[in-house]
């Protein structure tokens, strides 16, 4: 029997697995990747009795491989907050799905574990740009202003680390970052006792964000801003968190953060207005490589000539 942990390489996926493995330590195989690498189950082979944990990955996008693994005799624990499609009725599947706009996978796991590692869940909520939810949870947990600023920064840094066109763009491989985090029962222990890793993330984030905020919009109206970033590693890293930052600064405006993926395609991060956290998934879904959630979505490979088609779709939706 093998244990296999499959998780999105962003703050939510990492913090969800950190909670589970702190509660139930396992010597497991880790399968992860950049934030946009969501078809991770295609990389997994399993046999009868193998136990899989799948976190923060759309069940709909992995439906065929999920059934393949279940039919091979694997047991699958699946937690996620994206559109699941039709959830298989199979004895080997334990599904924990909640698509509410106010939750994320780490908060689903937090409930599953009865708040056993609640601070890691709050960290993930900040990282997933559920700022209002995270603030309420931090208040209820009695966190001081300084403590909530610390976990907020860590959540944002963990999320930032997942963005890029490939693993080489990232500061840390997500599997390595998980290993660094799971060594600590709380995010505060990680922040204060693993200064080398924390400061590496902090420096990368702040340097990249400063560069990103200097880029003027290519297209801007009262309801929409489109930011086109240069073909640089830092630009691909900052694409998602820049969208979150701008969404917080301009809560009534939708945003598209566009970076160069290759000679013919853009990588796009979409953010719905914070005052209307809906529609991003519908817009992204109009393009073959698009997907995501109501508040935040992306397009993995947008043909460059279709950028204005994307702008038209966003204008139509948010007009």
C-alpha cells in the first residue's frame, strides 16, 4: 500500500495538506506543481489499497483520471472548492466539496479537523484572497493586529510562490515548500524559526510586486483594467498576487493580468470585482484552457490574437 498526496501548489493546497499531515503524519509521495497545473491526477498511477489525498484541484477537470484510479482499487479522499461536475458515487471516494465563494480547501479541511490547526487555515484564507473571511476568523481566534499581519503576509507569499509558467519560474518547488511548512505546528513557528525560507519568499514577493505595480494598464475603464506584463520570470511569478492586490485596491473593478507564456500565447489571471465576486469562471470558461472559481480564474494559454475577445467578454459581463 502506498500513500499519495496530490495538491495544488498554491497557499490553499499547501496549507490544506499541512493541516492533514500535522493531524495524521504519513510518509507519502507528493504530486504537485505550479498553481495552474491542475490536471495532476493524470500523473498518478495507483493499485488496490493505495490511499490518495487530493486537495484544491477541480474534480471536473480530473474526472476521467479520478475514475481510473477508483476503478484500479485506490481509496481517494478529495477536498476542494471548485466546480466538481458530477461527483462519482463510488465506495472508494470520500468527497468534501464546498463551492461557496466564502470558503477554500483549507477551510474545508479546518472543519474536517475541527479546527485542530486553525492558524494554518486562516493563513490559507488570506493567501486565497478571502480577506474579509480571514479577518473575521482572526478576530474570533483572538489574534492581535501583529499576528494577523504575519499570517496574512505568509499566506500571500505562499500563494505568490505558486505562480509561473513552469517550475523554474518559482522561488521554491511547492513540494519543498510544503515540507518546510509541515515541520511547524503553527505558521508563527514557521515565520520565526525558519527565517531563511520566510525571508526568501518575502524578498521575492516584495521585489516582484514593486515591479508589477509600476506597469500602467493596457486597457482601463471604470469597470475593468487589463495589465500586460513583460516576458520575464518575475512577471509570471507576480501575475496572480498582483491581481489580488489590485482587486483589493479597486474593489469595484475587474482585472485581467496578462503575461507572456510563449511566442503565441498569454497566461491570464482574472479577478472579479471584490464587490461582486462572481463571473470570473464563466469568462475564463469561454476559452479552451480557461477555468477557476467565481471570484478568481485563469486562462492557461490564450492565443495572443484573442486578447481583445477576452476584453470584450469581460466588458459585456461587468458592464
